[in-house]
C-alpha cells in the first residue's frame, strides 16, 4: 500500500496534526511555481523523483488549498472540473496564458496554453535542484523545445497555513 492510500482523508481543519511528508514535498514544489506559470502533476512527480501524477493529484485533491493549487494542473491544459471559475480568477489575475475554447468544447471553458504557461522548474538564478536548470534530462525536448524558463521564484501568495502541531 502506498503512503497516500494509508493517510486519512481529513485535512488540518478536521484535526490532522501534520501534513504527510510527501504532501509537504509536493507543497514545496507548488510554492516554487511563479505566478502565471504552471506545472503538471507529472512534472511535480519528476521534480520530486518520487511517485507519479496520480500521487501528486491525490495530494492536491486532499490538501491542495494549502498552496497555489491552480498552478499544478492536468497535462492537457483542461481546467479541473468543479474548480474552473476559481481557477480562472487566479489565471486572469496572474496573466497565465490561456487558449480560448472552441464552440464545440463543453461549456466553452478556456484551456491553459501549455506551450506558454508550462514552467520547467528553473528558479530565478538558474540553479534548481543543486544546479540543474530543468526538471530532468530531456525536459526541454519532451516539451517540444518550447519550455520557457520561469523568471522568479516563490509563489507570490500568502504563506501556506500550518497544520496544528506541524514542524517547519
């Protein structure tokens, strides 16, 4: 059984004394994503070199309100069902690149322009993860050679709420 399936499905407001360690690591990555940029669930898992898109998605589903959740997204650029309006408010405020929805698309909800919005994990000084400038080997090529670098570190938002009794 993996770590996430063993965790209870309650958040800090339901008496959880600390976030699971894997969730804390996912939060750290989410907080690095600059405003107006996004990483996919799979990108976050690659950055952590642990888990996969489903594990990251589960963390975000259970505890995502603790961080800028709208910056961790599906690889196809579709907005998370049921959260489209909240996410759109954040995307518009941050200037996140969007593609207008076609007439045939359900609800005419725009998608993220993944070619322009996707962040490769480079931090301000170009030294991410001990000197790497991208998430993993071949990252730029895997994204069609158009992975623009982020120009700022940090989320630009408020600090993540601390779970009662959690250690920093």
